[in-house]
C-alpha cells in the first residue's frame, strides 16, 4: 500500500516537474523573436497589416501637404483677387488665380471668371447662369481632388482590426496545435501561439486607430474647404450680378 502511494506521488511529481520545465521555455518578445515563432499564416497577416500601415501613412502625408499648401495659397489669393475685382480688373484677377494653382479657391474662382469673360463685356442673365454652372462644376472637381485617398483611410480603419482578429484566431489555432503535437499542456507549449495572436491583434489596432483618426480629421478639413468654396462662389455670382446691373 505504501509502495503504491509512493509510486503515485512520484508520478505526480514527475508530471508537475515536466509542466514547470515546459513553462521555462520562454518566448522572446523582440520583433525578430516574435517573427520566428509565427506560423506562415500569422506572418501573412502581419505583412498585410504592414502594407496597410505604410499605405495609410503615405496617404496621411500626401493629404497633409496638399491641404497645407491649399490653405496657404488660398490665404494669399483671397485678398489679392478681391482687390482686383473691386477695381474691375478681371484679367488681373484671372492671372492671380492662375499663379495659385494649389489653392482650392483659385481653381473654383478661375472657372467662374473665365466663363464670365467669355461674355466679351456684355454680361447678362444667361452669362451669369453659365458662370454659376461653371463654378458648380469646378467645386465638384476640387471636392473630388480634396477627398482623394480618404477612402483608403476609411477602408484601412474599418478592416485592419478584423485582419488582426483573423491573426488572433490563427494564433489560437497554432497554440492548440502545439498542445496536440507535444502532448503537453504547459504554458511553454502555447506561448508561441498566444504571443502571435496578441501581436497580430495589437498590430491591427495600431494600424486602424491612426487611420480612423486621420480620416475624421481630413474629412473635417474637406468640409471646411467646401464651405469656403461655396462662399466664394456665392460672392462671385453676386459680383457678376452687380456688374451686369452697371452695364
């Protein structure tokens, strides 16, 4: 009886020792060590997320530079063209607009001024209506230019967490596969799979959160530019009406 109890105790101690020895098989958390422990599917997920992060960063930089240049040139353009129109210098106003190619206001105003100039000094209701339509077309074109790339940010912000979640599922499956293969339920047996699951989840969120924040920020900037273009178009049409009344 005593020998049987000792044998059972010895067997239990051996199992516990194997468990803790397996726990000692730690998984490093440096990027290279994590990459080495990833299965090929988890690596694919990480590569996809890396491409999305680079793509979203490129769009952010492009939109920031484009919007900054548009804002800077528009601030310089608005008072100059207003002064030229106040003095009834239509040609000078068009030249000023041509010199500010990056200004969203200049693109819209140029379309209206050129259409109005086609009246050859005889502005009437038809010419004013035609100029108004030209302004609307120019606004639509500029709006499309301003929104270029924002759909990419929206798509990445919406899909990156789910790509990371897919990596999480793959990592958990990898962990269970390790248990089944090694026939050991220790922490060390599942550490690799759990680590890749958590890393892909964190990577997905790291990619998605900045993309969503940037999308909301740039969308707000586009809306502000739209208001400025609407106001400029309205003021320009009012100017055309006043000019027609003076004839």
